[in-house]
C-alpha cells in the first residue's frame, strides 16, 4: 500500500493518518472547513484509548495536559448521596496498563496536529471538500489505494458505501457547558469523574486540567430537531432543561440554571450497516457507528478503529479481504460497546423499585468486582 486518502480531520481522521504513517504509508487528510475548530468540550479517554495514543507516540505529549481522575463515582442526582465508586487512577495502570484521562477535545486535536506537522508522510488539506475520486486525484495528483471516510455522524462519504447505516435520533439530548473550577459548586470534585443519576436523566461532570475547569454534560429525553449537531442553548432549550431536572437536588438545579453558555446537542447514532464497499472505501469512527455517550466510548472507538485499520490493511492481505476482516472484527467490538451503553442508560435512568434495587446491588459489590466487569472494555489492547 502506497497512499491513503482520509476524509475528515477530526479525532478519527487525524489518528488514522498517524497510524498509517507509523506503517510507512503516506496519507492526505481532506477537511472541508477552512479552519480546524474544536467541537464539543471535554473528552474522557479510557485506557483502551490512551493505550493506542501511547503506541502512536502521542500520550507523552498529553500527560502534563490531561487529568487522571482518582475515582469514577456514581451519585444520586436527587440526594447527592454516593452510590458506588471505582479507584480509577490506581486500577487503570495496575489492572489495564494505561491511564484513564480527561481533557478538552481542543487539546487533543492541537497535540495531534503538532505531531502530524512533524510527520513528512502526512499532508493536511483544509477547505477541501471531497465528493468523489476525481476530487482526490485532482488535489493529490494520484489515485489512493484506500479512501477512508472519517467525516462524522453526518458523513457525506457514507453515500459511497452500499447498504451503509443511516443517522438516527436517539431520543436523547445533551446540554454541555464548561464551568471554571473557581466557580464550581463544592459537590463537583476536581479529582473525580462523577455521574449523577436520576429518573430519565443523568449528568456527567469531570475535570479539565488543561482548562482549569469542569466539563458538565446533562442528558435527558428530548425532541428530534432534524439534521443538526450543536446549537447555542436558547431560552426554550433552557426551559426544557429546567423541566427535565425539576425533581433533582436544588444544588444541581442551581448549577444548571446558571450554566455559562451551554450548548444544546441532540444525540444521533448511526444504524447498523456496511462500513466498506469491499474494494477501496471504508468508514471509521462516527461515520461508521456513531453512538450515544452512555459508555463514554465514542472517541475511544474511533481511535481503536483508526489504529486497527492501519495494521490490518498493511498486513499483506489483499485489500478487499483486509477490509472485510476489519469490518467484521470491529463491528463485533462496537456492538458489545453499544450494548454496554444501553445497559448504562437503563441503570442510570432507573426509577422506583428498579432504582432501589440498582443502588442496593452496587453498594454490595466490591471495587474489584466492578473493575472486573470492565476488563473487556478498558483492558482491550487494539492490535496494530
């Protein structure tokens, strides 16, 4: 394999370019926007993701910028009483071999770009929308051996894959905002990732060392707005957020009421479908399998995809066979992660007797038992 074209310069596309460069394969990354701007706010990078970043030589650049939380905590959103926790910082290294970290998405993108700029095998072309192979050839002068669609949930490249999945509204929306640590209420611990759970909704808050702030994401049921990604939170959105969390603890209601500049994100996934045309085109990341954030694995799955794809298609196997193997292998993994996300949604949003049973079971389980349930997810070492 001599050259690769990558459509999209998000996390999936940039990691893909680095993974191929480590295999000695040149790539061109095409980004339709003229300037790379971060979208979203914070990211949780579980050990299965930081393992790949370490293998690509990126983790060392991030270690002084990310926060390795002491614990992941589950807390009642209605009483602020703790339900269970896991000592993430200690267990992540000892049990899964790589850290669990949180950081701003813009920080990860900035560091990836720094590494890419020093890599002669990678060319980044901004303001370069790709519609077909002719566009790629016109912009690069060569026909790539492989073209990768890494252009997100609203992928245009996906139309080139017969029987690919389609965007589908999850029924959930998210309100996201960043609050400086100096302004944060005392129930937000800068050393922990905390999930506040309640009926039909939950909130995740975690520290961003690089921003000196907390990333807060409040998730609940919501209406389908049609094709959109993020929007500034208008008065109607704020009223909806207030209504969804009306039964929660007053301190959380206050936090949401005075949230600084929240954005409103309808959560879309991508239905099951093909990821490759079986010849020379393939989807990765959200373009292939966008999922709701209930397992905090969206970025991790994109990172795994990118790393494993480079290893598989440069292994010497015929490209159509390599793409078929990649699709089957990664779909099996992603399907299990999605199932875990569905379970978390059920558990986090439980009401009545189910909520009481959930709390009792979790309180009775040891930290080692909780960690063991996550070995398959966090302990995964993506082959490359």
